[in-house]
C-alpha cells in the first residue's frame, strides 16, 4: 500500500463526469459513525479501533461480514437495517466537508452523480443536515447488489450519466471507495486524511482545494491541490 508521502498533492485532470462519495467526501459524519459503530463494537465484544478501521466506505452489512466472519448474511442485513435507522435518527455533528457547498455549486451543468454506501433515507438526511443539495443522479445502497470496494456503484453511476468509466473522476475518502474507483477503471481524487494511504491519483485535505472548470469541448478541467 503506497505511503502517504508518495501520493501527489496537486494535479490537473480532465474528465467528462464526476462521481462523488458522500460520507467523508461531501459530508463529515464521523461523529455519528464513531458513536454508532463503537457502540456496536462493544455489543459484540470487538475492539472499537479495529471496527473503525473497517467500516468507512462500506455498507454496514459488508462491514459486519468482514468483522464477524461466518455470521449468517440474514443476521447482518437485519442488524444493518437497525444501524441505518439509528444513523438516520442521529444528525448531531453532521456538517459539510469544507468547500463542499461551493464545489457542488460549481458542478451546475457538469455531469455528476452521488455514489454512496448509505441508503436513500440516510443520504437524504445527511445531505440536508449539512446544508447540501442532492445531485440529480444518485446511486445508493438500494441501487446495487455489492458494496464498495466492489466497483458496481461507480460503474452504474457512469452508465446512468452515459459516460465511459475511463472518462470519469471519482472523489473519495475511504480505502474501500478508492479501491472501488480504481477497480472501475477511473481516476480518483482522495479527500482528507484517510485517503492518502490508499493510493488515489491525488489527495487534498478538503474540497476548498478543488476547482472545476467546464471546457468548450464538453469536458471539465479539475484542478486539485
């Protein structure tokens, strides 16, 4: 796995569409995720730090499958439904990632989609709590059969936008999400401190360091750094 110092901190990329993760990329929901998942870890006799190292970017049931191997999938799905309800009811501390509102405003007229491991109620609630508009195209947990790091969500986002995967740039913060973008054949802009060790094309601290400029040929220039 590449060290943080080996990842570029500035780059200029050209794309036809942008695919955006939510948690950790547009919305800082770490406070809620920590509360809910550390409580779950305690309930199951697991180390909280070990659990937190797994859960970012994945759907809850996929995290549970990693953390409790051998537990029936049906039990994970039922547990996941309970966790989603708890997360949707808890918006305390949910805020935008710095620069997210301005970044989304700059995408008017630019093909883009939200690709998140949250379901529709949770993604809608968190974006609203952070004061951010929902993109018109959204790929949520209900839309896919496999969680990140599987590339299905990003490939579906590209297909819904009518753009070749190679012409898409992913914005992600987690190891699972960055791996999914890579597996989809896309370039990846890493956002925040979690991203650097997972080998994105470029990493920036937040979205204040990203500029998107539509070009006359229908592409967009992304300046990160």
